[in-house]
C-alpha cells in the first residue's frame, strides 16, 4: 500500500465523480452534513474521509456499481497507512518523502543525471563517499555517522523497486560521461560502482545510456531531474529536481511534457546500450590498473 498515492487517487476520484455528476461543493457538503470547506479539503487530499462517507458520496454522485464503490472506499485504509520512509523523519523531509512515495509507485522512471551516479544505482560505499565528502558542502550542519547510515539505508530501501516484482516496468537513465569518469571515493570504490552499473544494465527493465560531454552541449545546458510516470489515471505524473536551492516536485502537465521532450532528446544523443556498457567496462578497466 502506498499512502500518498492512495490519498491522491481518492481525492481525485471523488472530485471527478462530483463534477461529472454536476454537483457543487455545497451539494456534497449538504449530503454529508459537513461544510463545503471540508469537502474541498477531501478533494485536495488535505483530509482523509471515513470509508462510510466515501460510500455515501459515491452513491450521491450516482455510482451504482457496489464493487466500484468499495474499490474507492478501500483507498481510505491505504491512505491512512504509513509508508516505510516515514520511519526516517530525521533524514527524510516532506518533499523527499513525497518523492519516494511516488517513485515507489511509478511504472516508468526517466532520469537524467550529470552530477553524480543516481541514488537508485549507487553502491553503499559510493553513497558513503558522496555523502561524507561532497554532500556535506550543501548542508548547514555536518552529517553525523548515524545520520549518514540512515541516509544510506533510505537509499537502499528505495533501490528495492529494482529488486521486487513491483510496478516498475521501465527505468531509463541517461548519465553524463563526466560522472562515469570521475572516480568519486577513489579507484576501488568507483570500479565497484561501475561494475554494479554493468550488472544493473542487464536488467531488461533498465535502459542505461551514457551521454558524451560534446553531445550534451548539443542540447544546451540542462541539470539533473527525474520524471515519474504513475499508472493511476487519477494521479498525475511528476518531475523531481534536487539542486542547491532545494528540492521541488512538480505535477504540472506542461512542465512534465517539456522535461519528457528534453529527456528523449538527451536519450537520442547518448551512446546506445551496448556502446554505453562498453564505455563503462573501459573506464572500470582503467581504474583497475
């Protein structure tokens, strides 16, 4: 169960059912004997209604299929559940938690990265090196050893979507060549990281490509970002960006379409899958000398 996605799906489903039935917020409020503001909060996901109120609203909106009504009401329990990431409030803030929730439910992930190996593909030692030696520059306080290990644990839990028989069908990654050649953590750590990438690249769900610096300049300046494709009709796709000024999670259709278009342009300029793996082997071999 994914609480955030279930909450978003529940809110959107009720909103669409109301508008399709030609009912106003005030109409729905009168049916439940609550305020219009309460209905508004339910429809924006700010408030999770009771299952019996969901059933009553569905029937008020003209739904007659009891199995469909129960499916909507069933979202309440999922929306009230806790995601695993909520066990890490000290290292996972609200935006990051929302991103993890959407990421874990995505059927498609498009990731362009030209700053570091994506967290989803990092080895534990690469993660420790990055967090200890580089990420500290972006934080106001030093990363304590306990926090570092909890951050590593969160990334390991995120990576389970590549191990489990879950919803993810396509994970498409375009990496800037510079991060493949930069031996973060030293030759031993980076060689192990590149070998890990080669193993993951054999997963049929994974399309891993490397983009040469010269080709990156052909599409202009662009920073790292992730597009999350969600299967639920009532839940919007999203774009996640984590840069120096902070994180952002956007579900605007125009913004998402723009990022998709740019991503596939980057993908087109990149080396193909076999060429990318050959480059990874070459760099790994150089680090082993």
